[in-house]
């Protein structure tokens, strides 16, 4: 990681705080209108998709209904749910948009997400061993983790994780790797499993039982469409999220270097551990503005639609402090993610020969 | 919360499964608000029918709440909510009309004075016009007329007259059979709220003795004194209702005690939030009430609410403890807090705060 001394870190902190304060002072009507507009679009697409789905025996309508419901789920998860739960709209004082009570349209419970994502991932970003989002305990993506034979098939695991992403995210807090290593007992996880079953059951009931049964004569079509909509959402959100921290140049950190860190050091870690991708306005909206992952990690509780507006200023701060601002086209960034998953599936020796360098020291 | 629960339990359960909303009836609100704001479910919408200028700084807003609103009893107040620059603001006001007006015409009134520097009262005066829709909660409060009838003394100051207007009108309509006296203190004749209405009430309802006292007319302020009370026949047998500025309420309390009026006969209702005092940064801390845990503790210095809660043996949810993750966000139901990061001072009403960066300034109540 780029090394800055304490004075430089303090300056970095002040520079970024200045950007944050400017946005905070300007929050108001415009932000409220923005999120309500997205919510209206979500409600319209979800209702539209559900109403259209039973007519899915007409192929174009099936495509339209599935896409409509899939996009609705993407908007709700990415631009509404994820961002609301970060507290981006708490200042609006609208009980329906409150970070601590919001519940979203996916298997993972809001409470579990707030613990594993808002707290663990955003506090310990990319700290290997502390940030369980790094590789989701399934993938090896850094030298800090030793290669094991099971990693050679991790590309298959990656595809499975993407397809079943909402279930993977829902089970994330189970900490299966710690159960496996017997660091924790199943008994400790009973309350979590109960919550998981409740929410998973609710989501499966809605999409795979209730709506198909409601339109019984065409139940298979509705079921297929709902499965399709969930699949679209799973693949898209998994892809966007992987582009946030697993690109070529996104850095990782060790526990030691983060012990007792200052806010400035935390900022530095967020800047260097995250990566953006570029694209059109709707690509950003559908990614929940996680295409501005760097801005999001530096300011997780600023309304996400503000990230494009402050991106220039964040880049200027990065230039001033000589910090690499990791961005590129969606295709390029995603390409480096796939490449990384593949490369780290190989034993160190083979990978080194492929890359034409020395094998790194095993840890 | 201002929303009413749905009655049908099965539908409510199904709605929760489908919408992932604790209160599924509000799921469609953002869409519905665009079609007809009177159909919103998160609160009872009320359309402003008319705005009446009472004095230079006081207006009466005549509202037509959606029919599902639960009604009220004379002397009660309501929470209203309105969105100002994207932020939902909740404030409590007394209903100034008689419940009869609601029952017969579906209307209620709020009589509101501009508070110097007050965000909501000034916004209401400057922006609300016929057609505006604001949100209403259900009525609450125990500032109620004695039933069966007993002799009553009202002591009101300034806009503290509002719940009493509702009560007097109700009493007149019921032909309440007991002596009723109103001592109404205002700065000058220009500051009398609903003067005509009061005089009309006094003339058609003979049980009412009305006395409007101008405190600023002479060289020396004419405040409530012992004589005012001694003139009230059968003072000790009266139920006494106080509503006005803190100074008047305290003075009235003292004078009544001296005259042997027992505590259980004196009823007072809050009137306005205390004027925002100019505190130094060091003058923070205060009594903190954690309502859900029924814990009350004092705090000094710049201890934040999370530390205060933990020192009191509570274990609220928290995360980063540096204002990033919002794990510790919860509802403040009343009181003022200072944001430790920005130095910003919150409003006095109900809103979300992050415990780990909020320092109480004066008494604060938190839903923890």
C-alpha cells in the first residue's frame, strides 16, 4: 500500500472530510426526490412484472415481465436497499427509509447484512482474515492466503456463487469456514439460522409458491419467470460487487498494519482497496452507484447518486497525495476480476511462470 | 409513529411477506402520493382548507383529515408531520377546535404562533396554503375537561389559549353546568388570539367569566397576581388548567399552592419547546431517558449517547463507533443532541440519530 506518514494521513483526512462536509451541508429536497423517484420506478416495475408474468405464455411478454421484475429487484437491492441500510437517507427522517429497520427483497436479512457488510466489510475493508467479504471464504484472491488444492476448482465455485448469489449472501454470516475449523459451534449459529430460515422462507414463498399458485393455470410460467428474475438479479449484483474489490489493482491489507489505525489511514485503505468502473447513467443506477465503489467506501453514508458529482474531487485528492485511483471500463475491470480468480486458482509456481516472475514467498 | 395498523391480521401478515415492509400499507405510498396525497397510509393525510390570520404572528389552519382519522377529545394535541427540504419534521400542536366540528363537518383546526427561529412554525406560516396536505397522527393527551361537571379555572398565556379554545367551545355546546373562569394573559390587545370568538362564547354561555389581561400596556408588566386568583369564587373547589409560557405556569403554581389548591386539582400541558438557549460547547450533557428500557441517567460533559447507554448497563447495537456504519442509529423521541463530528445541533422533535456521535444537550429521550 502507498505509505503516508501521520501528517500526510491527517491532511488526507481533512481533504476528504471537506468533500463530505460540503455534500452533507447540501443534502435536501433534491436527494429526497431522487430516492423517491427510484422507489416509484421500482414499485412500477415490480407491479408491472408481476401483472404481466401470467401472460408469459406469449414469449415477448415473458421476456418483458421477467426483465421488468429482475430490474425491479436490482433497483431495490442495489440503489434502494443497500444504500438505505447504509444510513444514506436517515437524515430524511422517513421511517420507511431508516437504515436500522429497512428490510430488502433478498434472502439475506437486513440485520445480518448490517452486521456483516456495514460493520465488518466497511470497517475492515480488504484486511485479510478480518474482512470476510474478501473472497467470501470461498475464493482465494491474494497471496496472503496460502494455495490449497481445493482452490484449483474455484472458478466453478465462483460461477455457482454468482448463480445462487442471494443464498450465498444470506448464509454469509454462518461463517462456515469457522465452523469447519471448529472455531465456533453450530449451537452458536442457531439464532442466525432461525432468522435465515425465516427470511429465506419468506422470499421463496413469495416468488416460488404464492405468485405461481395465485395464477394456477399458468403456474409453471410464473415460476419460471420469477426464477429468471432472481437469476438476473443474482448474476448482476455478484458481478458488480466483484468489480468493487477484486480487480487487478485493488490492494489487500494485513491485520498488523491496521491495528489502532487513524481515520486518515482508514480513508487510505478505502481508496486503495476499492475500484470503480465507468459507464452510462443507467449502468451506474443499476449498480446502485457501486460503480463508484471508491467514493462509496470513503463515504458510505452519503446518498449514492452524489458519488458521480464528487468523483472529480476525490480524484483530485488522490492525485495530490499520489494515490492510485483505480478505474476503467466495466468490461476491462470485470476482465481483471475473472483473471484474478483464475490466476489465484493456480499453485504459486505455475502462476509465477505464467506471469513470468518469481514465485512469491509462501506465508 | 403516525401510521395506524391494518385491522386484518391475515392480510397484514401476507402484506409483510410480499413487501418486506413491517407496515405493508405504506409500501405504495411513494407512488400513491403522486396520484392523490390524501391516500397516503404512513400518516393520516389532512388537507388545508383555509388559513385564518389571528394576529400578526398567529394563524389558524383549518384542516380536513382523511375520514379514517380517529377523532379527539377537547384539550388533546396531535403530532403533525411535514417534509421541509427533504426532511420529515414531526411537531406537536394542540387542536384548537371543538370535537363537534370534526364530527359534524370533518374539520379540525390548529392555531399556531410563529416561534422566533422555529423551523416548523415559520415554514407552516410561510408555505402552507389551502390545498397543502400535511400528515396527522392520532390525538393524545390528558388535558381534559372534568366529567361530570366541576367548577373550572383556566389560566392561559399567549398561544397557550389553543387547547382551551377547544375546551370552552365544547363546554358551551354541551351547556356545561358549572362556573368556568378564564384568565387570559397577552402582551397587548394586538396579541389576543381568537378574541372575537372568546367574547362571543362569553355572551352566549353565561357560566363563562372571561378576563383578558394585557401584560405590557402599563409601564410595569402586569403579571398574574394573588388578587386575580382571590377574585375567583370558590377557588379551592376548582379544577385548574394551566397553559402558557414557563414563567406564567410556575408563578400560577406557586400562587395556587399558597391559596391551598391541592396538587391533584392543577393540570398543566406543555406549551412550547424551551427557547433555544445559547450554550457554550462545554455546556453539554443532560438527563437521558432510554424509553424502551425504562432507564433514566444524567450525563455530564461530551459523553455520547452510546457511552451513556453502556455506562447505564444497556447494550444498544453498535458498530464502528466513529459515525460510519449507522449500526447504532435509533430514534430520538424528544430533546436536542449535538453531532460530535459536525457540531450541528439537532431539532427538538422525533428523528433518527447515531448514538456514537450524538452528545445530549439538555434532556433527551431515546427509543432504546
